[in-house]
């Protein structure tokens, strides 16, 4: 099978040109066309000689994703459902705010982790996305952002899938997105979210990448985390926090804990006291996310007052916490929801 040219790192692309007797500066030209000028075909690379374009077409694929659905919310959040070559469906979202323009990207088709609040786990896992499939989502979202004269500033890997279950492809894609020869998006503007795959948190700490790490915590001890996060059986709460401490020690970077506020489950006084103990001395902040109801699960969102009180209690306990404003609710922009609806 012909491979997608976006599978290649810049060094691999340079080696390819060397192998066909071309000057390696061609790698820079091709990378510019793909990642900076956003062409979707080799024929769009107008400064390359025709015989070289024919070689590229012989050796590689370069095309846009088929778009199965696109929904735009009132505030400009745009959600794409892409139909891949094997008809797996994946989601990506463009989220514009006053200060940034963010792409939310998927790393797997489906998910095997089955977090109890999430629609993505319901249909199960199909496969890992390739590096090219990850990068191509970013290219589509970037193109959409530029139509609105908004350069893409941030990437969050918070779409469908557990990022660390597809670690190698994700890392390769991130290096292309981050490279000044690729999409040139600063590592500090790239956030990787994980449910807490402990060995990979430790591996990321060794990568030398200045990316942001967000942990889907959604529980304040083993018992409460077991309710929502089946992964906690494999990587229990204390092991996860220990890996986070190690990550912060090695990288000197702050960790963000994502924490869904569910009435009488995660939003309780007991939670505040346990989190205070667990986070003692750890450089971190908490993103509190109002629960976004999924019809299959019988959880409830706390009232605004309950959520504000919970945040205030955390702040009093010395934990910096903010309540995240849900965006794109009217386009089902929560993780996995568009794909889930398309499956039905
Ligand atoms: S929250 Fe993420 S890891 Fe958990 S089921 Fe959903 S997609 Fe999978």
C-alpha cells in the first residue's frame, strides 16, 4: 500500500529525497506546502518540477479527509466528523475563544477505556490512528480557522481515544506539529490528555518535550475514581499521583487535573479533603468541568452554586481551581458525541 507522505518525519522526508537522487532541500519545500501552505495534492506544489511531482505521486498519497458531517455552533465552535479510508469515523473540533484558537484532536477510532461519563467508549475501540491521520485532522482544523482569519494557536489531544494507548504515533505527530519545518505550533501550546496510563506518564517525562500534560482524574481516591474510571483498577489513584510527582520533578512543569463535577459523586466535601492531602506539595491546577449528560448514564450536573462552592473550598485548601465554561454544547462538542450519534 502507498503510504501517506504525512507519515514521514522531516528527517525521513529528507532521506527519501536523498534516496531518489534529489537535493534534500526538496524536503523543506514539500513540508512547507503540506504543513504551512496547506495544499491537499502534489499538483498544488507549483514550484516543484513536473518529473518530481510524478515521483511523489508514485510513492505517496496526499489527500484531504472525507467530511461526513460538520456542525457549527453559535459561538463558532466547529465540529468535524471525518470518514477515513476504512470508514472509521473520527472527530475533530475547532474552538475559537477571545484569546486562542484551539484544535481538539482524536488519537484513536473508538476507545477501549470505557470512562463512565464518556460517549466515546460506548462503541468500543476500533484501531489506533496513524501519525498521518492525526496530523491531517490538525490541517483541516487549521484550514477552517484560517477561513475565519484566525491562525491556529493551540492543540489539545482531548478528542476520541486514550492518547497514551497510541503513544508512538502520537509522539511522531506531535513532533511534526511542533517542528518549525512542520506546523510550528509551540510545545507549550500543545496539551496531551490521559486517563492516567502510568508507564507512559513516566516515559513522557523523559521525552524532553515542553508539552502540557492533563490528567483525567475525575475521582479523589481509589473508591471514587473506580466509579467513573475503569483504568483506576490497573493504575490506582496513589500510583497515578506518584507518577505525576515524578513527572513534575523531572520536567519542572505543572500538571493539570481535569475533574468532572458530578452531583453527589465527585463534588463533595470529602473530595476537597482528600484532594488536599493527595496534592500536598505538587505543582498542579484543577480544571473543573460541569458534567455534560450522556443519555446512557444516570449522573447529574451540580447546580452553579454547588460548583462555585466546591471551587472555593479547593482554593481555600490551596489548590488552584477554575470552572471551565462548556463550549459547543449545541454541536455536541463533548468527547465522542458526534461519532456516537452517527453510529446509531
Ligand atoms: S474519556 Fe477518553 S479515555 Fe475515557 S472513554 Fe472517553 S475517549 Fe476513552
